[in-house]
C-alpha cells in the first residue's frame, strides 16, 4: 500500500515531541516523512532535514511557503498530511491555514490558545473533507482502549467516582534551580503556553482520559491552582473537583512540582459492581477490582480483550510496548480515516475533544480566579 506523504511543522533538532511523532509514524508503517518547516530558525531546520536525508527543496522557512510550494506540486508528489508539533500559540494559526489549503492535520494538544479559536477550528474541520486528529497520546494504549470498552459494556455497574492524576516534578529544577530562568521555558510563559501551565500541559490529558474512557461529559469544575512561587505567572500545581452527568463526581490532581514524579498519569473509575485502575508508567496492566472476587489483571495481546484493544498492540504478549506504540496507534487511526477505511470508535482524538479540552482549561482558570467557585464548561 502507498505510504501517506507526511509533513511536519516544528520537531527539528533538540525538539521533544516531534521525534516521537516521527517514530510513531514509522511504527504504524503508513507514512513517509517528506518535508516541513522543522524549526523557527530556517538554518537549523535545514540542518535537521540534511540529517534526516530529506530533499532540501521540501524544507521550508515558513508555513505559508510550505503551502504555496506544496500546492504547486502534482497530487502524486504533494504532502498529504501535516503534523503540528510546535508550542501551543501556533497550533490554531497553522492548523487552520493547512486545513483550508486541503491538508490533513495531526495537531498537538492543547489544541488552541482560546476556546474561541477552538470553536473556529471545529467549524473549519466540519466544513472540510480532511481528517483532523489531536494527539492525546494516552488514548492509544491498548489497555486504555480496553478500559473504554469495559466501561461501555456496563461491567462496572453504576459509576460512582472518577479519580485522575497527572504528577510531574521537572519544573522544580527551573523554579528552584540557579542555572535557568523561568522565561527560558515556554510552558511557563503565557505568551507561548496560554492561560495555564500545569492544567494546560498535563491536567488536560487527565481530563481527556476521563472523558475518553468513561464516555461521560464533565459538566462543571471547581479548581484550586497554585503558581507555587511569587514570580511564576501560571499554575504549576492544582486540584479540580468535577461534576459529571448522572450526579457522578470526581477529581483531577495535577502537579509539575512534585519532586521525583516523572509522568505519573493514573486513572481510577469506581463503580457499584467493579472498578478499573490504570497507570501510564505501567501501561500494560489494567486492574479490575471487585468487592467479591480477586483482582483481575488485563494485559495486551490476549484473546480475552476486546477487538479494539486487540487491534492496538504491535508485539506478542509479554513484550513491553510503550508511548511510541500508543502514538503509533493514533497515527494508524488517522491513516485509516485518510484512506476511508473502516475503523473503531475512538481510534484518534478529534476536534471535539480539542474543544472540550480548551473549555476545561478555561473553566479551571476561571474557577480559580473566581474564589474557587463552580464553573460550567
Ligand atoms: N501529546 C503529548 O503527550 C505531548 C508531549 C509533549 C509535548 N506535547 C505538545 O507538543 C507541542 C510541542 O512541545 P515540545 O515539548 O516538543 O516543544 P519543543 O520546544 O521541544 O519543540 C518545539 C519545536 O517547534 C519549533 N517551532 C517554534 N516556532 C516555530 C515556527 N514558527 N515554525 C516552525 N517551527 C517552530 C521549534 O523550533 C522546535 O523545533 C506542545 O504544544 C506541547 O504541549 C504533547
């Protein structure tokens, strides 16, 4: 089968998530990276393109020149899908331009800077024929997909409570360290990150994981955020109480300053008959708890899993799979959508998930500055 021609905006030398996107696109084996705008600095972008052995004519200085030059090529040669892996403030501008020019878009989270931009992007996606995917990477893990399907089957009984946590500690070294000022790290700077650091960068993953796995909508939030230090402009830590439909309650706990924590994203979905617990640092084990039976452990690559979870592992059972494979599963879902193939419900997060995420971030910030009051999404 012909590979989908892939472009990338950002993700050049030393960039973090762009490399994971390239690896993911190779794991699923559906794409070939052709070109892009790999860096804000054109020379560094060209250096990267050389290292990747790409045609330098397909390495562009700006998104505008990318679009103009690619559109001048024949359908056969033109890049078809573009991954946007730049800091947050550029997602909306680049995604809307690329969609309007006819490219499929795979965009990093948080989707935009504001809810207004998110709604506008949704209109653009809805009126186009292209695929738009948002890379909430954790939805690609086989056991997260298994969790979604178990909840859908009703096996938990009535859901009583949902508890998600995303703890990191790396920002300690920036705010407490001597070597680097906080302005050098874009996640802490509202000009690059938007209205939130902790909730916008990682709390939103916990939010998405709750809505993805339970199928519930979080209707209102009450938050208590903490910038931790006086000279920090955005939240670095916070707790959010959640109200969902059907009188279900929950909580999101998130921190970038919990010393020693790495990418400790966990979720617990507690029901009247059974409960599910999953942790991204141990992603191949999904625990099902009950008051009357011993704990069950689900693992990838076993016939007892649902068809969707079974379609989401690469190796036979017992070989650990991780974040690259999870992102690869999202790229696989996008490839199926571009090719018009049949797919499972939830193979990649959509523009609706992006709108929900932006409403969450805005409401959490509003609740905190409004005396920690309840805010409807
Ligand atoms: N899904 C996830 O789990 C996950 C994980 C990490 C980061 N992210 C998201 O990915 C995005 C990028 O984060 P990162 O940590 O890789 O950032 P980064 O700072 O490591 O890399 C950003 C890249 O964007 C490039 N860039 C900046 N301005 C540009 C422009 N005008 N044109 C072209 N390229 C430009 C930079 O040169 C750099 O190559 C963020 O939105 C972040 O929230 C998501």
